[in-house]
C-alpha cells in the first residue's frame, strides 16, 4: 500500500454518509434539533472518521479550520462545515491551508479537503459554479458534501433535509461520487426506515 493509498477521498465520503445517519439528532417524532445540534453532529461524524482512519483530529486548528485530521507526520485532511446557505471564507481557508508537518517540509500537501454545507435544492447549480470558481488552481482535491434542503415549518431548524450529494472538485471539473437521502428513515430497508412510523 502506497503512502497516498490510505484514507482516499472515496472512503471519507462513504464513512461520512454512514456516520451521518447513525445517531441522527432528530427522528420523525422529535424534529427539534437546532443549528448547534447539527454543528456538533457534524463534528462527531468527523471525529469518528478520524478514529477509524487512525488519524488524530484537531478542532478549530490550523488557522481556525473547523477540523484537521493528522497522521503521525503531517496534516492529511482539512474540514470546514457551514450551516448558512451563504458562506464566507471556508473554501479559501481550505484552499490556502498551511500544512503542519513533523519535519517542517514545505513540499508536503494535504491529501484533500472537505466542505460540508446546506443549500436549497433550487440553488445547487449556483453553488457548484461558485465552488468551481473558488477552487480553481487548488493544490489538492475538494470533497463537497452538500445537504440539499427545502424550507419547512415542520422542523425547528426551518430546513427539511432532502438529499446528500457528494462530489469531488479538482483540476477544473466536478466528479459526482454518491447521492443518498439525507434523513436516515428515507433509506429503504434499513432499521431506521421502520423506526417511529
């Protein structure tokens, strides 16, 4: 196994999807999660992924990234997540990440970066265009995890999650990895689909 074969971007996407659905902060009868609950849930998911991959997780690290996953030698994955539809400088922070390495080698790079965000389904095309523009010329791939939402009064957050799309942006074009329902109970034939109906 080569040095870049461990923890590929596809593994992060798969693990994120499964951990996202596990220990979900709401269910069909208790829709009261707040923004802070989703922030904590995302942080827990990232921490669990780091643990399974054998990495250390550092939160609010590396010029205030939401999280950095690090092996014994260097930063491997930088992660940002944003609840608001209009985000600030998260993409720039991921693109310009100043890598920590044990040997201070300036030639080392991140393996990839991850950005988790929420967007109304009607605005997905605009989001992809913005990410393409802001990620142009980046030195590593970006995994965009997009939770598509619709406005809804059924949920305390005023957002009903529709789906989760995962795409990789690198060298000028997006590549779709996977798509799944965002609510665990919408995944057919799982135990979640049978709970609390």
